[in-house]
C-alpha cells in the first residue's frame, strides 16, 4: 500500500512538474491491484522517424529506442512537421493474476498498437486514429489500448503514432485501471458536451445570420450581402466541423474526416481574409469612396485566394501541417498592415459611418484571436500558441460572433442609409416635380399674361379702329347735319314775310282789287315754289338767283307802297346761265337790306342795289347796298334783348361757315357800314365773294 | 264805343285791321294809326285809347317797347302779328290777347270780345306787367304764369313752383310745391302745350309733372314719387320714355 501511495504521489508530482525522472526500463506493477493511474513517461522509450522517411514495423523494431521525456506534452503542441513516433513499453506483472490495464496517450491521427510475442515479433493488436477510422466506427472506444500481462510475466508493447496536423494533441501516456479510465472518459465527455452546446448555439446564430443575409439579399440585391453570406457559410462549415458529440468523434463529418484538413485553415483564410476584404470592399463601397483602399483590398483578396490555393495544394500533397504554418505567418504578417488599414479607415469614419461597423467587427475578431494567442503563449510556448490563432477557443468564438453581429448591424445600417437615400431622392424627386409644376404654373401664368396682353392690345386696336370709325361716322354725321341745317336755313324764308304777303293779298281781296291780288298771289306763289325748289338744291344758276331776287324785291316793294326802289345790275361779261351760286345765300342779306334800308328818316325812299361782278381768278362778287341807317345804328336802335335778335343776321354769319365747311369753298362775306367810310353817307354794304368752282 | 289805335309798320296791315274792325266790330272806333313804335307811343299818349292793336315787330322796335313806353296809360292791348313764335310764351303766359295774320274773323271777334269784357269789368292791368317781366327776362327757366281763376279772379305764379297739374274736366288744377291747389279756368290741354317746353312731362292722360319735382321713378311699379311725397301713376311706355328723357 505504501508503495501505491508513493506512486500516486509520484504521478501527481511528475505531472505537475515535468521533472526529469530517472528512466526505468520496465514498469513493474501488481496488475491484480493496480493504482488508478500510472504516468508512463519515465517507462517509455521512443523512436522518432525522420520526416519523409517513415519506418516499417521491422525497421522500427530493429532500431534502438531512446528515453526522451521531452516528447510528451499535456497541451497541444505545434511540431512544425509530421510527427511519426514509435513508443515502446515493458510491463511486468508482479501480481498473482493475469490482468489488464488501459493505456491512453491522447487523440492522434493514426495510432497502431502492437504487442511483442515471446519470439520478439510484434503483432498488431489494434489500430485507430482520427484520420484512420472511417465513418460508422465508434472511435471513442478505441483510443484506450489494452495492456494485458499474465501474472508474473513481462510483456513488451509498441505504439506507433502519426500526427499529420500542424497541432499535435496532448501526448501523455497514462495507464489507467478500469475504474479510473471510466472516470476519465466521463470527464472528457462532459467537457466536450459543453463545448458542443456552445458550438451548436454558435451555429444556430450563424445560421440565423446567414438567413438574414440571404433574405436581405433577395430583398435588396446588394453584393455585400452575398459576401457576408459566404463569410457566414464559411464559418458555419468551420464550426460545424468542430461539432463533436464525443471527443474526436467528428460526428458531423465523420464520413470523411479528411475535411478537417481540407477545410480548417483554408476556411479561416477564406472567411477572415478573402471574404472579409471582399465584403469590406462591397460594404464600404470603397470603389467610389476610397479607391486606393479598394486596390489594397483587391490585392489582399487576390493574394489570399492564391494562398488558399497553395494550402489546398499542400493538403493534397498530404502536407497537412504546412497550411497551419502559412496561416500563422499570414496572420502575424498581416497584423500590422491590418492595423494601418484600420487606422486609415478610422480616419474616414466621420464621413463614412459604415466604416465604424466594419472596424469594430474586425477589431473584435482580431483582438479575440490575438487574445487567445497571447493567453496560450505562456502555457504552450510561442510556436504552439500560434495554433490557437485558428483554434475555436471561447474567446475567438465570441470574437467571431461579435464581428458577424457588427457586420450584420452595419448591413442593416447600410440598408437604413440606402432607405434614407432613397427617401431623400424621392423627396428630391418630389421637390423637383413640384418645382417643375411650379415652373409650369409660372410659365402658364406668363403665357396667360401674354395672351391677356395681346388680347388687350387687340381690344385696344379694335377700340381705336372703332373710335376712328366713330370719328369717321361723326364727320359724316356732321356733314349730313350741316347739310340738313343748311337745307333748314334755306327753307327758312322769313315766315313773317310770308304771312305779311298773305295779309296783303287778303287786303286786296277785301278791297276787291282783284288784279293786284292776282299779281301778288302769282308772284308769291312763284317765290314760295322757288324757295321750296332751291331748298332742295345746293347750287343754282345766277339767272335763277336774279329772277328769284327780282320777284322777292317786287313783292317787298308792293308791301311797302313803293317806298323803296331796287336795282339788280349784272356785268355783261358774266354768263349768268352758267355761273352758279349757292342757293338762298343772298336772300337773307337782301331781306335785311329791305328791312333796315327803309328805316332811314333822311331817305324817304329806300334804295337797294345788287351788283354782280366777275373778279379776276374766277371770283364772283356780289355787293348788296342800301341807303338805310347802317348796320351799326340799326344795331344800336334795337332795344330788344340780345336773345330776341332776329334770325336774319344770325343766319348770315353761320351760312358762309356752313357753306365753306360743306363745299370746301372760300366764300367770304364782308359787311360794311357806309358811315364808317364816309360819315355823310349812310347805309350798309354787304360784299359777298363767291369763288367759282 | 271803344276807342282804339292801330300800330303797324305796314300799311296793308293797318288797312285790313281797320277794314275788318269796321265790318265786324262796329263798337270799336279807330281813333288813329301809327307806323312805328315812337309814333305809336306818342299817339297813345295823345288819344288815351282803351284798346291798342299792336304789331310785334316794327323797324324801330317791338310792341313790347310800346307797352314799356306807355305804362302809365291804362289800355288793353291786342297783339297782331304774322309770326308769333318768338314771343308766344311771353304773351300766352300773361293771358294777353293775340291775333295772327292773315286775320280771320273768329279770332278777331274773340279777342275783341274778351278785351271788351275786360274793359267793362275794369280788369286789372297786372297782366301787362307780367308780360313785360317775362319778356325782359328772356330765355329763362322760370316764367310768370297768370292763371285766370273762377269768378274773374286772377293770380300769378312761377312755373318753377308748379309740382304738377291735373285735368279737371274743363278746368286745370295746379298743385304747387307749397301744398296749394289752384284751379285755372282753362283746360289742361292749353297748359300742357304751354308747359311742355319748360321741362314738364305728361305722365298720363290727365297729369303733367315738372321734372325737377320728381323724387323717384319706381322701377318695379308704375308710379313716380314727387318730392312732396305725392305719387302719380305712369304708364309703362311713358316711364321708359321718361327715363330715356332723364338719361339724355
């Protein structure tokens, strides 16, 4: 018992300190009552095959094994190459029973378990490994190798381990009894189950992201959604590969475990470099916003694509560890340039709010990666820790999630911006439309105004024309009126005269002086007839005028009992039948001369002369002369108020004007009082000048 | 016998008046004749006649001049003229007799009869003052109008004071703007003819209104309202005519 306790203490000590234990050739145990676990590091001899020179079983058995405890490690270790390892173990059963224990060295790619027979030949007892077992095999049961040693005998075992991955899982040979082995497995199982839950949750979220991206892309065909979806898909594949129901069971891809190699590193490169920059390019619209950065991103994308192809090539050549190395260098090599890119982008963030989402997402992921790397440097050492850059640690998972969320939020924000832009554009469009409408309205108004102006112009012209026509009409009307007036005046032979004549005829009749009455009546009839006749004509011949005046004066002479004499003289040169004078022009002047010519108390007999003369220039002169009191004195004598003035003179003053207006002639009338010329004389001279047409 | 003088510038006229008077009105004694105004005035002053036949237009003046010159001598005048138009209103408004040449027997007899009655009744000579007033004022809007009233009474009104006149069988009622109503012993037609040129308007068969006294012409009914508040009927045709008259 003491020894067992010692051994236990020893194991605990050795596992915790990695102390250099003295090598012992053979493990000596009572297999009937074994300790729960035995650290085998000091009992195991090892042989490492050279790279690219794998050893056969015979070769390995014939080689010399050395004792090298440095081979073993409890955590992952990056060997930087394929690890082809042979382990040899001698076990002696000091117990009384044949017994069996379980050897567990960790999870490795290829494992072959040999037992040496008595003749020194090895037989393969079992083989297993992450890459060796095909689908449908419960690998989990096969990583513990049975160590059967009959009682009191010594047996030799050979374990061949090949790790092709860049990361070698924990390599720690421990011998468990059945109970302890079960306990150990349970611990492992619960750990993996916890991890699986995390990965499942992560996968669920990533699937949600993927569907969001896909749905968004369908709604709004924006290429950044596609890149984002590809990125998420890569991540899903990456993590789905890690989803293990039992440790290293590779439950999802166990049908083809090679995917672990084919996908792991390329997936990281694909997700975090290729798709990342492509997404950034499309998402930030760098082509327009930041062309230089766009070039950088394109170059990075192209080179990442190249690297991915190289990785695939390496994998195809079964150089599985090379992609890991490449990835480490790529990661570390791009750390500083990426930071520079971030800074460059950050400076643009003020004008480009999307940059913030991109930056925060990227930073989250890279810091998470760096964090997990830095956290592992101390326990693993620098080189081994590099593996943690790609290992799905909790921190990195959080980083990945944060990044995806930031990107998704960025995309949503981008959508919002696009929506805003669209709204703005719509508003601008509406504004423009309104403006157009306004413009159209203004144009219409202007047009209307123009039309109005033109209409008013037309109306004005029309009115002008109308006015002109009116004026024309007025003129014509005036002319007609003048003519009518003239006719009226012509017809206006003094009614006083007419009724006085009738009175005289009445008297002769009553006095039975029929001859006189007859003469008076016929003369009067002639005069009235001529007056009516002349009133219809504008011009009459001088002969007619003279006859008319003769008749008139004859009647007047009869009225005034021969108290007047008259004389009508015509120059013999005048062709009286051809000359024409305005009808009834002279009569009122003659009547006036009769009326006032007889009022001169100094002259018992009124003397009236009418003289027609032809002046030079086709001018007919008519002079009516009386020996009355003269126009001035007769005017003085007239005590009548002005409004009762007799029509004769009024007519005479108007007549010439009217005639001149009517016939456009220059009839001139001059009334002279004789006493003005010579005060010894008395009387009036009326001089009428009639131009011959 | 009524002593009369004839004043006319034409001998023919004088002769025929004398001839006709001698023939039809033997009660009229022609004392003298005159051929112009000045002669006439002196003859009137000399003979102090009861009746003067007066020509309107003479070489040295008018019959009015003769009246003017003989205001202190009371006589009745009958105007004899060939053409009355110029002085028609002055004469007719003052109810002075007028005979138109050529003289017909009826109008001569009528005039002489009227004048004889006046002489017999020693009627007021106020009419001649009215005549001269009207004459001297010339072309005016307001004329003096002498209205013969019942019982030989007379009154003088201004035409502007007449609101409207109305036919009352053979009389004519004058509604004055002071509310007085005068009944003239002449028919409506006589005054209608006289007053039409003085902006009077006959609104219906029996009524004539002075335009300046119309307050309102109802648009919707056939009435006109006067300034005094009186309402007169008006026929539709005359209303239109009246309105157009106003618009002129």
